[in-house]
C-alpha cells in the first residue's frame, strides 16, 4: 500500500515498524535480550501508530497534542537512524543477512564495541515515556481509508481549453489587445494588477500568444519575489537571440554585459515582452533599463499583485493599468461546473443551491474555484457531501480588505487537508525547489521513492509514484508546464500553493530551505535545500555539519561559495547537485562511498570529472544521473550496484564499459548510450536487461561504424536484442533511422508496450513493421520519401496522439489526402517539409483528424509550394477541433512573393475555419533577413541585410549558396554523430579501447 513509509506528520514511523518486523524474522539470529527489546518496540509502535496517523491528519491540535506528535515524529527518525546503523554494522545494507550460529560471538563483540544494545535500551525507554504521555493526554482513534491508483483526469484537457478561451478571458484579452494595438509608435506598457490567483498571468500569456507573432522579437519571463536578475536577463536573451545567448554562456557575462547586449539587439526592432510577477519597484526599474525606448510600436505587459508597482510600470504617458477583478457569478458558475461535469448543463439539479453557496464563498477567484471544484470532482455527487464542504469553508473572500490572502490560504488548506497523508507528504516535498522552478516530473517521482514516501506491497514503486503524481495533478495542486507535449517533462506549483506548502513544511520541520531569508534553523535538519549563492545565513555551514547524521536529502540549487565537508552523512537518501556548478570538484565527493543509505544521486557539476571507486559501496543506489558532468568513465566497481534502476549520461566523451551490464539486471532506464568499449560483450549482456522501460541510443551505431569497421553483424545483433526487449517492458525507445529500419522491417514485429518512439536521422521511408505499434502514443520520425503507403501506415496506428513527421532535405513526397479513416486520436501534428522543389503533398479532407488541437507546419519558401486548387491552404479549414496553428517559413533565398504565397492560403483557411474566433494563428519567418524583396533582387544575388557579396556568383548563386550551407551542415552533423569531421579522423589515443 501507499502511505506506510515516511510521512510529513508521522516521520519514519511506518518505515521503522517494517524494519523492526524484519529484524524479528527467521533470517536473523540475535542475542535474546536484544530480540526481546526489538519485539517490545515493534509491538508498542504499532499501537501508537494509529494515534500518530490520526493526529497527522487533524487540522486543529492543542499545543500538548501537537508537541506529542512532533516528539513521536522525531523519535521515529532517530529510531530509523539507529536501526540503519545497526544493520550496516552487521555487514549488509540489504536488511536481510543470513547469519549462522557461529556469528553470535562476533555479535557480542559488536554490541560491546558500538553500544548497540545500550542504544536500543534508550529507545525503549523513550517509547515507554511517550506511551505514558499518550495515556495522560487521553488521545484517541483513527480509521484509514484505502487509496486507489488513478490516472490523470481526461477532463483536464477540456478545462484548460476553457481557461484559455471561454471563461471570461476573451473580453479581457481583447481589451488589453486594443490598448496595445492603439496607433502609437511610442513604447507602451500595460500593467495588469490584482491579487494572487485572479488570472493575471493567464491573461498576459493569452494576449502574448494572440498577437506576439506580429513582432520582430518577443520574450516572456517571470520575476518572482526574490529574483535572480542575471538569470532573468539570460532568459530574455535566449528567447530573442540564441547565438548571443550561447556566447553569453561560454563567456559568463555579468549583468551589465547582458543589459548592453539586449539593448543592442532590440534597438531598432519592434518587440513584445511579458514581464510576469513583479514584486518591487526597483526590480522593475532595473529590468526596464534593459529595453530600449524604440519609437516603432514596441509593447510590454507587466503583471503584479502590488498597486504601487503597477503604477510605476505604466508611469509614462502611454501606459495603461488593467485592474483584474473577480469573475462574475455567471463565469464563476461556468468555470466551476466545467471542471466537475464537463459542462454546466449536465450537473444534477439537487446540487443547485449548495453550488451557489460554495461559489459565493469562493468570491469569484479563479484559483479558489478550480481548487474547490477539483476537490469535489473526487467526491460523491450528493448534496450532503457538498454541504459538509460548504460548511467548512467559512467566511467568503473579501477584496475590500486585506483578508483576501487569508481567505485564499484557508481555501487551499481545505484541499490540503483533504489529501491522503502520503499525498500531503509528496506535495510538501516540492517546497525544496526554488520559486518558479520548472521541476522534472521524472526526477520528482524518483526522489519521492528514494525518500521512502512511496511504498507498495506489489513492489512496483514507480507506478505508485505515477499514481500519486497524477492525483496531485487532478486536484490542481501541481500544474503540468506543457500539456501538449504528451510527455510530462516539467511541472510547477502555483505561488499560492507554494506559500501553503512552505508554511506547512516549516511547522512540521519537514524541510529546511537556505535562501538567505530564513532567520532561524531547526536543531535537526532532515531535508536541506541550498538556494543561496553565499549561504549568507549565519551559522548555516555549522548547522549542516551538526545535522549531518540526520540529513536525509541534500539538494543544491545554487552555486555555493562555501561547501560543507561531506563526511558521515549516514542517513542521506537524496544527493542532488542540480546544475553544472563549477565550484563542486572531485575532492568534495571523495567520501560519497560512505553514504550507505543513498538512493538518488545526481552530479551535474562541471568540476566533477570522476567518481570514486567507493561508489560501489552504495548498495541501495537506484538513480545515478551524471548529465551535465564531465565524467568520461565509471569505475569498475559500478557493476556492484545491483539495485541501480536509472543510469543517465549525456557526455559525448563518455564510454560505457560493456562488462558492467552483466550484474545490473535491475536497470529500467539507460541513456544516452553512445560509446561502448566492447560491442561483443555489450550485445551479449544488453539483451538480458529485460526490465528496461526506457532506452536512448540514437548515435551508437554511427560510432561503432567508425571505430570497429564493417559491423553489419553488430547492427543485426543489436536489432535482435531490441526486438527481444520490446516483448517485455519497453515503453520508450530513442534510436536512429538505420536501427529503425532493422527492428521494424518485419510487418509482425512485437512491441506491445511501446508508447514513445523517436527515430532520429532520415530513414528512406516509413517501415511496414510500424503498423503493428498499436499502443504507441507519441512518434517522432524523419524520412526522405513519404508516399501513400507511409501515410496509411501512420493512419493505421490506433493510439497515436502526437506525431512529428519530417520529410528530409532533398526528399520527395507524393500528392496525398488525409481522409477520415485514420488519426482518430491525433491531437498534435508537427509537419516539417524540407523537400527540394515541389508541392507540399498533404491535404486534409473534410472529417480528417477530428481530435487535432495543434498543428505546426515548417517549410522552405524557396523550394516548396502549396498543393491547392481553391487557393486555400491544405484544407486546414476541415480540421474541426483545431485550436492552435503555427506556421514557420524558412525565408533563405526566397522572394517576398514566394513567402506570401505560402502564408496567404493558410490565412484564408483560418478565415473559413469554424473556430476562427478562437483559433490561434502564429506566423513566423525564419532568416527573414536572407529573403529577397523580389525576383530582380534575387538575380542580383544579394538580399537586403545579407553580408556576403553573392552578386559575385553566377546566375545560379542561390543554388550554390544553399548547397554550401547543406555541405557545412552535413559536416557538422557528421561531427555530432561520429565525434569528428569526415576530413580529419581522430588519431588513435593510447587509452582508446578497440
């Protein structure tokens, strides 16, 4: 079951009881006096667990009960630390050693030397004391209701559509747009002001998405209460000029350099910016200084909760202030019922009156409505249940006083207290992340597992973690960052929710955040998050050292000047160096082999180049994430990590040792396999990793081909291994086109669990075997020839919801029509057409792709034209559910007329679309400075703004130019795939394994 491990209110009590039961098992042989004490502890703690669970879920406690609960929580942690050390000293970290009678003499010596018997006696005395206090306080019972595994609520997609386009957003957005598009060349700022949860960011971003494509440069950034202004400026730079951003990263620019570069790039250009969540006037003034006052219609939207900040943002003569107001009764009702019943018309009439009272107490605050509606969506639809919730809400929100924040906190607390205890724990763990952080969903789930928050009698902890994550998403406590990617990569928590979980975490001594704000530190720190570059807090390093035996999680989210000595962190489960911080070096992790309880290890430090050999002692390690580090090889002792589930690498110079895979049979995820020292051994062992769920090896074949000559037999063997693994648990496969041709050449190939397939580098055509992929949801594929047969194979994949199809450079397409016979579930379609001269051969017939919400088209205007008989682009008007259309046109060598010949029919199709009022169209021209004004300018061979004198070339200058660019691109691609230029092969290194 979920919830019997470590909890925010219960501490490690559930885990301790389980370990005590293990120590009483038949596989342990102990001295009788110790066994008797352990039996007492296990029996008494089971009795006390019911009360601890009760108190952990009670909203209001008197001070005595709260103190008792806190004492029991700390006691449980101390007991687990003692038991873990006890097991470690017995010589086995697996908690199930097989002792023989001859070890009794050794155990006697062990007890005397380390005082383990004395420690257990002391723990027994503490438990007896707390049991007596329990009786004096007369505390009582608890009933546990079982939890169930859940999937993400499918109604959320409809809900997101409403918040974006239907519930009170259109009028507000149109008002803001009307101000922004007023005929004035003077720069203009519109400040959106209102309390937390009113939808300021939603309004700003809807406006941004609607008209942002009309500007030469655009960017959106979030400021937050404690902003990192240097990081914010880098974020702006990365969105307006990727090349400048890369240079900035390489040269480590300071803030002043960033400001100068941004001003230089934006000078003379028409830009549109969203500056979200501004808290201080001085922050706004600094940010605004980075943007030049161009008199060409540039626009900025700023959002803030604070009135004087809003006034400062729009203080110039053209500035406008938009005051966010709560939703009216009608819109509140629509939003409320849409989240619960999908529509207002389908709710039971017996809930009419109680719904009106609930909405009145929500006060028109969208976040409050969404939160309460999400809570009710998981409850029985009867009036009594809703009445109980309505009675508990208390006073309604008031926007005429300063009590709105307290009212909102109370509403969020209602949802918090409604969570099962294990979900409370999982939610509170997000407080360790910095404000506005985009949190890796996978990372979060595996950290939950490593911390012991997730337990399961069936043993599949990852599925339980996914269920917990999905439940928190369904309850609107966690927000997915990109709902259209069909791959939950990142998530966030709303600011209001974050305030709540930080408050609860502090009260429960759950996690300690060192960010330069907190003024006091707990005596024992259990989970540590370093978010301050200088650890300015007085005594922080000393406090960490004092708590080293108790710290269970150590997360580094900022470059630190002072690094505490990492010695004797015997309780550490999670160690995460979040980014490529250069201050972390090999010397700082030399004692990592002593972190015997470690389960999750991520090392992203640029200064870390090797792992110590002692890493083989980490017998509990499940995740080893070395992405972002400069580690090139692993020590041979890595093969001892028999519990390792995830091994993640992204260093192009990293070489996998084939020998290590023989003992690591627990592996479920490996990426990115690029270089292997011994193909024969690797292929022999790789096929035995039957638990693999995720494999990434997109460049392995290319490297083998260069380093091991003609290895056709290796390629066939690898394909055979992948086909074998596909029959077990494989859900995600990222490989290259050559390997795709092998594993999918058989029409009857079997990959029953494959959900996500990515084939990089061009294949000749869609392989026939892909028709058997009945459960694949997401597909990314590149081909050089796309015809009717390939189209029908893709249309025959019944579960496909996300498709990215690229027809490669100098490829060909046959004219074809997408009918209503396939793509029934397809919601997102990215089509990149790079063919050399010809028509874009796809058209959509009436009734095609009825579920499609998002279409992204990319093409080269010089080389392609639309296949259309009625001057309407591709039949886009027939895509009945389309909500977003993005068109990217590469302008290199094309004339303005050729570009408009592609964009015009698409725009016409949008005007004919049934959703034309809400359909979002984004037209983006890439390399527009390399576009010719007309045919005559092209004959002269020099586009406006181009710095190379192409006029020196002959009449076929453009073709030569394109060929040169393609040639240089091929060399770069060769280097990416094989690690060197085709003209300069690498010299053999002395340590190279062949």
